[in-house]
C-alpha cells in the first residue's frame, strides 16, 4: 500500500522540516528543533504528518534525512575528544597548514583553531614515498605505546594521517588493526579512506573532522534507526551528502564528514528544479532559514560544485579562514544570517546582525521562551511583514510587545531610534549581509550577478528577497511553492550517488593508459558497490574526471575521461580538452607547457530527471485581498496599510502590485513597492521589478 510514500526531513539549527510525498499529494510541517535530542522533533513531525495523511510508519517506503548536526558540532566544538597520529616529524601539520595568511595585512589575524590540540597529537616512525614505496617500516611498538597514551587520555576517537598514505595505505591500515586490538571501543578514521588525495594539510584536516564528529553522528543515527524501527518503519533510510546525492546510512556512519552541508545541498537541488521549470538557465539560489543563509550559483540548471569546503570561518567572506574539509560539495557561501540571528551594537555603535543565533532555545524574544535579545524575526514582526497570530500556520504564537522591548533595549534606546526604525535597521543590515555574500560569491565565480534570477526559499528568505534583489541589481525573483521547507523538498529529488577521488600522479605526455584504466575501474567497482543497493534496480550513470594542471601550478581544472578502457590516444585528447577549458577560463593557454594529472574522480549515481518547463499562464487580476496589515517602510519613514493575500487563494496567472504580503503556513513573502508579482503556471510567486 505504501510503496510510493516517501518522507524527507531536514534538521536545521532552529526548525525541523518534514515533507511527505506520494503520487498526487505533498504534505509539509515545520516545527522547532529539539537541540539536545534532534530525533524527538523528527519523530513528532513524522507522527503528525502521517496522521494528517491517514497513514502510519509502516507505510513509508523511503525516509530521506539531511541535517546540519555535523557542521554545528564543529562550529560549537561539541565533538568527541579526538587525537591525531601522524608520521614522525609531522606533528604540526594542522598548525603549519599551507603557510598562507587569508588576510596578509591583518596583524591581529586569528587562524582557525584545530579540532585536535597539540597535546593530543602523536607521531610514530614510518615513511612511504610519493610512489607508495616503503622507505621506513611502521614501528608497531610505537603504535602500541601511543594506544596506551590514548587510553590514559580518555580519547574517544582518533584520526590516522601518514605521509603519502594516499599512494599506499598499508601503514594506516596496520595502525588501525593495532589500535582496535588494544582499544576495541575507540573510533578510528584513516585519511587514506576518507580523503585519499595529495595535499597533506587538507587530507589531515578532513580525517580529523571525520573522527571528531563520528561518535556524535553515529550515536544520533543509531538512535534514529532504533526509534524508527520501534514505530514500525521498515523502509529504506538515506542520508543526503554535501555533494547533493543520497547515501546509505551505513556509509554515512562511516564517513559523517560528508554530511556537513547536507541540508544546504538539498536547497540547491530544490532551486535547480525550480529554475528548470521556469526555464531560468542562470539562477541564484537564496536559502535563508532560522540560523544561516546560503547563496549558490546555478548555471544550465546545475548547481556549481567543488571539492573543498571550509567549516567555521573566522572571517566571514575570507577563503582560508576556516577548517578545510576535502569532500565533494555543492559550492555555496554560507553566513550566520537567519531569522534567529541576534542583532546588537558593536563598539562603534553600528547595528550588527549575526552570526550568533538564538536558535530554537530560547529563540527570538517574540517566541516568549525566555529570549531577551532581538533577532531578525523580532524585526520582521515589528515591521509588520510577519503576522504574530499566523506564524508557522498559527502553531507558534508570537509576542510583538516582547520584540519591541528587545529592540528598544538593544538598539533604539542607545541610538535614539524609534522602535520601527530600530527594526528597519536590523532588517536592512541582515539584507546587506546577504547581498554582500552574493556579490562575493559571484565575483569568485566570474559571474555577472545582475543577469541572474533570484530563487528564494527557506522560512525567512521570502521576507528579504525583494530587498536583497534591489541591492544586487536583480530584476526577477521567484518564490516557489513549499518555499519554507525547500531543502526537505529538494531531498526528494536527489539521486542515489557516491563520488570517489584518488590521487595518482602522471604527466600527460607520459600517459600510462593501462595504469589509469586499472585505477578508474577499481574506483568504479567501489562506488557502484555503495550505490547499486540503494538504486533498487534503477539505471545508474557513471562519470569519470581527471584533475589536471600545468606543472607547478597550485590548482587544477577538471577534464572528462571516457568510461571505458583508455588508450594512448586518450592522453592526447585529454591534453586538448585541458587547453581548451584552460583558455575558456583564462583567455589563453600556454603552448608547449608540461601538463600533469594529479587526481582522478569516479561519480556513480542514479539518473536525476529534470522537470519539464512550465507553460506560460494567462494573466488575470488577483482576487480581492483577504485583509490589510500595517507595514513600516524605513526608506519613506512611514507605515502604510498594505494588502495581504493567502497564497492558496491566489489562482495561477493572478497579478498584483507591490507593496503587498502573501502569507502561507510555512513563510510569508514581502513584495516591496518596487516590484509587481504574478503566479506562474508552476504556482511560483514571480516578482518582476517595475519599469520605473
């Protein structure tokens, strides 16, 4: 009966979103996250939504889960007590890093603090060379001595990262065997498994991050599995990875570092689907929830991807100021700007918003749960863009008076501003923060941001999208249906997928086709073993890539490799592809310069079906508004009564002029006076900047 019923859950820092989908029907619910035991909100949401659907846990065929728990554990330093075992002489890899300064002119620069302090880093004699040949045998007695130190130090988890282990993992594997024999309950992460690539610092940092979050994530996932089973669930569980694919729960427990951006990845998939339906080849995904805001560029209906992500940046927009995690990831910029972001005055009496968040406990002042500091949600309540009686479909009653008191105490009284203007200052600053993030992200990718369409979703983004669009020069904004739970909806469209990256060095002019083929075939078998059980008979596709660069350069570009046995002629074809792609990026290539291949990638996934483009809708005047509401406009300095529509009562094709509010259970959309709006054939709210 329930073979087509699927549920997706996204746990955020403030809200937990639950989406139920079966043929012809989609139900959603949004509830506050339970930070101490996140599974409690998940189960509560699932019980409620299944009751609304007249179904039970036994009817659910697929449960898809994404979460920011791993990221939050790193940011808040709530992970396990973790040690590092490195090659003798390389104890300080995490401190030396890559010897760069993310801001070379800042004399008081603060580098990111490693997850493992120096006192918990150990070394043992061993050495592999760059080709994987043993230069110094592993000192097994030294490993046993370290194991004794780990036991005395109460270490829960350990990362093993030896020099050149990507070329030959034998020493790391033997170290794991010894550690598990001496300390059966300890968690062990090998850098050769979690990140088998060159670049010692990034590989070590990724292994440490995996070890740091593994006990926490494994414990949570085990509790979740147990609780689902107790409720009668017998379907399949998938986790969403940072690269936007689904993976089995066993793989997620082994490599939890791949989950650090799972929620935002679902949002990017959701935005790409919206872009495809609207035929928007250039889109800017704007996801603002309760704790963070995420910006992602989408070209030709595909989000941009990367192989390096930085967690916990100490400088908001500065590359190199965070802890590097080398995993496949959808590329985006993330800042601490959400509905729960706290507003305050800095030392110069400037209004500052975030990155600190009120979260779900105690939440913004208007939640009435003990919070006294003003948050972005408080500002929206005072401005009038949020109806206190209709927040989250009326399930959470908001206290406007508490929001006003918090804004006055933190901002208004200090600056001599009215309550309304204090709220507008917070609204304006958080909008500028997001506009700045979008500008930086576009510049880093060489994109002209004004040529893109903004796709806004998440509980808070539709409230700010019009103002952000004004600031960055975007003329078109789309707010899709189910925008408030967009990331969870995106999970339902994600393919079952896994990507492996391994380093194997060779010069293109000395291309070793048999060696490259053997490596890629081995990676293919491993990736397929992880994907095929979850594919459940669905066809899979495979993509192979080579990461290439001119000899001596620091970064690579990707070149597609045929999915077959390679020949010597393929080396020449890869050279030509590299020079063509290099010229497209940098206007010219370097004739005759030596080219090298550093790493290889194999991506195996089920087919992700692109939605069909929606037809144009016949435009008609909107029906009468369901009411009016006082909304304060800080630019004019006055409050006006603006019309309010319920989204479900606006038919396809309905046209309305800003300023206006469109409310729904999951969020509200603010249409500023500089935009008109209509409902397109897919049910999206489309805002278009007025000609004047």
